[in-house]
């Protein structure tokens, strides 16, 4: 774990230095968290470029890439202005830890709470149960929906770390380009290649990125609403969000026979998402599809966990650009000083730098880039007068994104026509559309609307002149006491964002909600969540503001109402997060024999060798980094790959059909894996694995029922 921590710390400091080129008014904690994302992004982009040119993925090239990625640290050393600001921020951060009082203790408790939740939650993403344990030994996940996704990400990590070429071919589908946004897995592979353990890398990265997301979302919400309390509430709404599933939780609790503690430590089901609305008795039937971001997105899809904080950082800058009035500076003096001489004087340089960072999302999380495209296009249409800033941002984004996009789509096996189609109601299935969204999101929509209305009405009340300029000259001069009260009111209103601008800024997020409810943006309609989640992210500041406003009203009734609203928004999600973090789920992915065979494959076969395995998510080959003819159809179909003919050929070979030898030659199969997983896979189609056919091949590794056959040397 030391290697992972050292590397991530260095990258975070490098990214921290870069933040001084773009923003002035941020705390040291924000810069460090934003730096952890920006530094990792920079490192990933440099690794991709360097290794792409070299065609290999070696420790020497990774060290070279790391050295290049740490060059921004020179800004803290060579640039006196940045060094001065850094030391000021550091001294201010240290000052907050001195002279402890109740407020500082609550602040520490706030961040400690989220860190503890995040750590224990992501500790369940991927861990090893050792031999001799009461539980089945092997590689395990505590994520209810992480079985297939963990295997997929491990396949990506080992394809990079063990592969003979860079970039590696698609490890799940031979002779196809690996065009999935793989930067999160490639970064993990970098750490593995430099000596880190893959399980520890996944844990350290996930915890770092999730905590950074918490801090970045907090600041984004504070910027949009002008409320520090709303900023503090916002991360809880994201991490513990859920709909009305808590109602069924209490119904199920009523059926429990062993008491409350036994029930909550042995929860039978999730309460934010259900794959089946007919659970076994006595549990209450329920169909939910929204899920909790922690359990259905962040633990399962590492790309969005990495991409979301990066996207929110860009959204925060776009808010600054969109809401800018008069001569408000868009870039820091430090960033402006780095502007190239050929850069047009009328075009600010900071939006270009932010655009460069946004462009990397093509390899981090494509749907996040799609979201930024939608948001920036609509905001540009609403405020075209600021076209220089938008052009600068667009050029920076395109400079990185377009070459990567052209590379990723050239020669891919993905059928892009599978990604677009009309589909009403997202994943509502048989539900009424209104009830579906109420059941799945609870107070989310009314609270977002309420928060927007409150911000607009507060701004309107604080700026009557802007709302009714034509009557201002007709009013008599106010009395001195009234002037004093107006000054106090204006000072308080200074932190309020422009309500009208906020309404305009929310338009693209509302559009995303409508779009994802009428158009399918992925082969599997549920995957619209990868874009739809940003409607929720864009709504969170306003939801948090509504709760904060209720809390700040006088009287215990309002305090109780605010707590109740927050519980309705988060209780179901908190239950699901607790179910994972408390180790209630132990889904075995690879048992010890499977892992031993994977180690043998690494020792006895060449990198890049072609393997035949069952079309399953947890094939032994995943852990070896070797090439599979094909793997899990669920993954392949979600990426628009038409795999049906190849899967038919896989089954024919395992059955020892007359054309089996010809198919082995056709696909250049060098090794065949047989395990209980292959037997089960064939059994699902009422087929049997033909061991008599395989007798003509030499068994070169065997652990229990896990065997490796050599077809060709």
C-alpha cells in the first residue's frame, strides 16, 4: 500500500500546483482533492501518449511518464507568486487545526465521518479471504452489483500490466480494439507494474477519488447557492441518496423475527434497487431501478468514480464563466502569465486549460464528456455574448478529445447504432412514469424545484432594482435609517448568486432528465444512468439549499422538518451503503484454485497468448492478463459488440463438435481452460463439456477441477 500512497500523494501535489493556474479563491483542502484528480488525469494522459508511441508498457516508461507528470511541482518552486499563495493556503489550513473549539471539532467530525464511511465501503470492493477462514477462500467483493464489473476491471488492469503491447487489444473479445474508457484501470495497472498489489491499488484509488468527490461536490454546491450549510449537506444527498425504499424497509422489519439488530446486520435485500419484484417470502415485493450511486455506480464503475469529480470541477468553472458579470476575472494572474505569445489577447487562457482537462474524459468516462457537451452547448446558446470564453474552452477540449475519439472508434468492434434509439421512461418497465420517479427518487424532484424557487425569490427580494428598474428613479430618497438597513441587506445579499442566472444554468440539467427519459443512449437502457446521474448532480445543490433553508428557520418545528426531509432523501441509500460497508455481502468471484491456475498461466504461457474459456465474467484467464477469445456476453452487449456467432463457436469447441479442430485453427487458440465455471456455463444451454475430445491435448497445469490444456506450443 505504501507504493500506492506515495504515488498518489506525489500526483496530488502536482495537480495541486496546477490549480493555481485556474482558480484563486479555493482552500488548501479543495486544491489537494482537486489536485488528486487533476494529477492522476495528467499522469494517465502522459502514460497513454508515451506508451502509445513506444508500443509497450514498461516500468521505465512509467517512471519517465511520472517524472513528466510531476513537472508542475516546479511551479511551487520557480514561481514566486504561486509559492507565496501556496504557503498562505498551507498556513491558513494549519491555523484551522489550532485553538480547538466546538465549530472546529464539528468540522473535523464531518470529514472524519465521510472518510470512515468511504473507507469501509470501498474496502469491500475487492479483497481476499484467506485459506483456513470460515468463509469460502478466494477473491471476493462485498458489492451486490459488483460481481461482473470487478472481473471486467481486473481484466482491464491485467491486460495492461501483463500485456506484451500497448495499448492492449480488447481482453474480452479477441482481435478487437480496447476502446472502453480505460484510464482508471490503466492507472491501477501503472501502480501494479511498479510493484503495488492490485487489491491495495483499487482500495487506495477508490477512497482517494471518492473523498475528493465529496469535497469537490461540497464546494460546487456552495458556489452555486452561496450557502456553506447547503455545501455541507450536498455530499450526504449524493452518497446516501435513495427513494422511498425505506417504506418497504420498515415493512420488512415488521416481518423480522429476531429483533432490530439482527435484521439490520443481516439485511436480505437492497432498498434502492431491485432486480426482481418477487422476492422470497416474507419479504415485501418491490421494483426499484434508480439505485444508490455508491452501490450501483461508484463501487462497480471505476470510470465514473474517477470521472465525476473531474466533471464537477469543470462544471464549477463553467458556472464561473456563465455567471461572470462585468470585468470579473476568469483566470488567475499566475495562469495568465503562462499564456503563449501566439495566443490571441482577447481570448482568456484559463478556459483553454480547463478544456484540456475536460478532453481527457474520452478515456476516463465518455458519458461524462457527453454531459459536458450538452451542458456547455446549451449554456453557450443562452449566453452567446461570451463566445471568446466558450471558444477557448471548446478548442482545449477538442484538442485532446478529437484525436482520442478518432483513435477509439477506428477498428472497434462496437456497433454504434446500438447506442441510440427512442425509449420512453428510462427503465420504468410496467410502472406509471410519475409513480416510477416518485418511488425511485422520493423528494428529489420537488426539493430541487423548491430550492431553485427559494434562491430565485431570495435574489429577487434582495435586488428589487434589477427586477423593476423603471420605477427606481420615481421613488423618493430613503431616510438615513433606511439607508443603513439597505446597506446591511445588500451585504447579506452579496453572497446570493443571481437567481435568474441560476435558473438558466439549470436548464441543461433539466434537458438531460428529459432526454434520458425519451432516448436510449446505450444498448441497455438502464445504462442511461451514466448520463442521467448528472441531472441528479446538477440538482443536488438546490436540494441541499432547500433543506438548509428549512433548518435555518426559527423554531424546533422547522429543525425537525429539515431533519425529516434529509432522512427521506437519504435513509434508503444509507441502508444500502451500510449493508455493503458492514460486510454483509460476500460474493466470491475467484476461488483459490482459480487464482492458483491464473498464476500458473502467467508462469507457463507467453503474454498475449490466445485462450479459449467459457463466455463467463469470472474466467480464470481474467487474472492472468492473457487474451480470451471472448468473455461475458453481458459486458460485450453493453458495449454494442455482436458476439453471438463467436459464442456459438465457443460452445462447439467445448462440445468437441466435428468442426472443433477447424475452429481452433481459425481463432488461433493456443490454450483451453476447463473449470467448474465452464461446466456450469455450458449446462445453462443444456450442453456438456466433452472431456474425451480434450484428451488429445496436454494438461500443463491442474488445481483440483481447474485445468489448463495446451493446444499449440
